[in-house]
């Protein structure tokens, strides 16, 4: 397929029952979900009517991506929990993911809600870059096997650990990132919690030292999907090492603030930067 220009794609509400069925189909196509795990039309209609948001990216009549979320509560205040965001593979890197999030943000702000949350697998470098760099989220919650151990999608073979991220919709940070300004900047002086070693395996740092420093980092490989296919035990080692580092650091009061892509060639890797809350870690 020739790539269509992203600008010709329209972001708008998902309207008819036929379009809602397309959202069900996209879930199966993108995450490989079995029927029972697909969020059905009835639930989407109920959540949307109760204040949720369901928008699609349309190439003419064809839906090529969507964002779906519902109203939740966070610390006693209304928040929007974004449950799904997806763009068909042949339409990726056209800025549609970002445009869907910005439209979702506008809808939620119009409701007077200032916080959006969602979850993602912290071993997925693309999602980490998208969430932290392009959108400006932060995170101080890590869930072990959030959807259980036996979730069926092909994305879930290595467990379902998730970072719960907060997108503070009215913050200067989010405004800047959404406008394509700012960004993580230079990688600062920081102590390693987990590093990518020469043989691609995770190397754990000195936890005590890292968690008494003003900044710590957790590296991840850029290609966890490939590693899962080639050497599942290695992928499981990455899950165990990063789970241990995130849970200990967050438990010790650190906040996940940025994601960097470091190095080049075979040494290209991702790195989450964590800082103690209250010392450069509060981002209202
Ligand atoms: C996440 C997703 C919605 C992004 O959609 P998209 O339309 O491609 O998003 P955008 O074009 O706005 O941005 C994609 C960014 O990821 C970057 N990217 C692409 N592949 C990457 C990789 N392997 N590692 C790191 N970054 C990557 C792109 O370069 C781009 O960033 P840039 O603008 O700074 O260059 C899409 O990849 C998707 O549907 N994934 C499967 C479903 C999923 O994981 N959903 C959960 C999202 S939290």
C-alpha cells in the first residue's frame, strides 16, 4: 500500500453501530484478542454515554485507529482512564497516535477533568517513547501481572506487568510535549538500577546505592518482541529484573519521570529516568 499523508486522515467520533463493530475488529487485528477479551459494542456505548470518549482515525470511510477511555476516580477526584489506543500497522508513524491522544485530551478537558491515566508494558520501548517523550506522562505505580498471568493476547506472553501513567492535562510539561517542544533533554548523572549488558541480558546495579542517589535509571532493550521470539528465557529475565527495580524504586518513593533512547547500533537501548518524589519529581 502507498502511504497516505497523515494530514488527510480525519479524527472524529465513532458513530454508527457499524463503526463500533469496526472497533471490535481492530482490537482483534491489533492485539490478536480472542472474542471473549474484546471490549464489546454494548460496553463501549454504556461507557461513552456515561462520559467516556471513543474516537477514531478515518482514512475516508475506513477506520485505521481509535482511542477509547472511560471515567474513573483517582485520589477522590474524577479522572479519565484511557483503556485502549491503537493504529493499524500500515498507518503508524504518521502522527495519528499523537493526534488521537490530543483529541481525547481536548474532549476530557471540556468535561472539566484534568487527569488522564492509562497503563502500558514498560518493556515496550515504542510505547515508552510515545508516552513519556511525545506526551509527557509520569508514573509512580507499577502493577505486577495487572491482567493476570493467563491473559491470552500475543502481547501478553511475558506476563502482564504494567506501569500506570498519569497525564496531567493542564500541566506546562504536557502542554510543551504535546506542542512538540521540550523533551527529555540530555541524559543526566544517574545511578544504574538495571543496565543492558553486552550480551543483551539485564545487569542489576547496586540497589542501595542507586536508591540513595538523586537520579537512577532502568535500561530496557529496544526490541523485546524479537527477544521474546528468539530467546524467551532472556525476555523473562528482563521482566524479572525490571519488575524488581521498578517495584523497589517506586516503593522507596521514586517517580518515573523520563524515557531516553541511548547509544547506537547494537548498543541502542532505552532508559527510564527515576527521581525521588519532591526533588524535581513533582510535575503539577
Ligand atoms: C502506540 C501506537 C498507538 C502509536 O501510534 P502511531 O500512530 O505510530 O504514533 P505516532 O506516529 O504519533 O508516534 C510514534 C512514535 O514512535 C516512534 N517509534 C516507532 N517505532 C519505535 C520503536 N521501535 N522504538 C521507539 N520508538 C519508536 C516513532 O518514531 C514516533 O516517534 P517520533 O515522532 O518521536 O519519531 C501504535 O504503535 C500502536 O497501535 N501500537 C499497538 C497498540 C499499542 O501498543 N497500544 C498502546 C499504546 S500505549
